[in-house]
């Protein structure tokens, strides 16, 4: 039951983009077409799942037992950066079609603060292993949901008459604000 | 680039290349911590500290860094100063550190800082990088202050915790909640672009 609550809360209630404001850069940058938004979302979900496993292991097997807590920031960021590289090489070797689909979005993920945020939040809340993994998968799916919805709205927005200064990022942020309002309605689902 | 005077190097960060309004960098912390002015200010100062010291270090060792591993080097330097800032806040300003939560460690992935190292500090002298970092962080603080003032005044009727609105004022709670951040920043970006296009057409 606890795991289900974490899962649903990561997707809908505490959505990474709309509640924690993590991963805003890809959310605004790669949300012009539904296809590319979906690829980006899946790539993020994939990396997030692996990150939550690896960062949990580092935190609980190395940092906490040896009282190296102050190295958390340095070690997480280095691990995430090399992890994304590794995942990219691995996918290119093992599954060229998947590599084609994810394409340029994989390297972009290194600079995605959602990944770092995921590792830090999971460490902050002292999640156990199963909880950390569920949190990682849920957060990735939540990100995918938000970015795909956003891309759908922006495809329609192309036809709308938006005031000149608001074109681009301005209207995208306002749309995100209205989406965040909608997602607030899910708060009642938990607790 | 090199022809710019010291003053221009500083002021470009305030408006022409303002990280938030013009370059759209560092939006995550900008949106996340600006519910209250005090949090926005603390985040601005912490980022300033990290940016200035990273720029000083990177610009002084720029000749020693092999270009293949420069990004990794930048990240380690930045992460070191972020750790210092995080521990300092935890030790002396526990309440603020708690309110900012994971967003202090997240300064490490703030694109403003890495962007300045890559675009400026790794190519310019120590003095120039310092001025550049100072200008950029002032621009960042400015953006955080504008956004957090609007959100706190409209959302709670207070400024830095002091009441500024009369008893007739009904707070717009939505402004200190996440949607308010998106709406306020979206409208501010529109205003900034509008001013920019007006001043351009006058020239």
C-alpha cells in the first residue's frame, strides 16, 4: 500500500515538473512535438530508474557506513554524468533501434536537474530499496505524462493567435501554470 | 568580447544577458524557491557564492585543464563550493536551509553556473571572470527578487514577513503555490520581451 502511494504521488500529486519544478529545461525545450516529447520522456524514465538504484546503493553502502555524507553532492553528480554516458554506449551497442528512437535526448539528460533531484530527494527521505525504485519509475512516468501533455497543447497552440511578446517560453510557462492548477486537484488522492 | 569595458562586463548580466529573463537559464530554482522573498534572497546569495568562487578557481587554473575533461573538472569544482554553501546554511541558517530543501544541493546542476564557466571563465582572465560572475549573479538575484516580491505580496500580502497590504486585501493563495510560479514568470517574460522590442525599435 505504501509503495502504491509513493508511485501515484510521484506521477500525479508531486509531479516532478509541475510540483518540484525539476527538469524545466527539457520540459520547455523538447515539448514542441508529441513524438520527440515521448522519446524524451521515455529516455528520462529509463535513466531515472537506473539512477534511483545506483544512487541508493552508493548512499546506503558507501556514503552512510563510512560517514562520507558530505561527499553526497560530488559523488551523485559524477555518478549520474558517467551513468548517462554508460547507458548511451550500452544502448548503442545492444539495441540500435532503441538508440535511434532516443537519439540525441540521452546525452541531454546529464544536465537534467530532475535526475539529480531524484537522487537527492530519495536520499533525503531515507527511502528503502523498493521505495526508491518505485519512486524512480513513478517520477519518470510523471515527467513523461507532463511533457507529452504539454507537447499536445503546444501543437494546438501553433494555430492560436498568441500576443507577440508571449510567443515561445512565455505562453509555455503560462500553459504549464494552468496544467499545474489542474494537477493540484489530485492532492486529495493521497492521505 | 574582449573590447568590452569592465562596466559593460558587469552590467550585461543585469539586463542584456540576464540569465533568467533573457537566456532562460536556471529556471528550476527560480520557480521553486520564489514563494517567499527570504527564500529567493537566500537562494540568490548561495548561487552568487558558488558562481563567484567557481569562476575564480576555473579562470585561474584554466591552462591546466585538458579540454577533454573540462566539463567534469568544472562539475567537481562547482560541486565542492555547493557542498560548502549547503553545509554553511545548515550550520548557521537551519530554518532557511530546511525551507530550501533539496534546492541548495541542486545549485550544482544550475545551468547558469556551468554555462558561465564554459562560455566565459575558461577563456578569460581572473579579474574579468570575477566581474562577469558578479554581474551574472546580480542579474540572477534581481530576477529572483522581482519574482518572489510579486508572489509574496500577492500571495500572502506580506514582504519579507511584514504586512504591506491593508486588511481589505484577500491574499491570492495560488501565487505562493506552484501554479503561481509558472503564471508569474510567464507574464514577466512577456513583459521583458515587450520592453526589449520597444527599446530596440526606438534605436
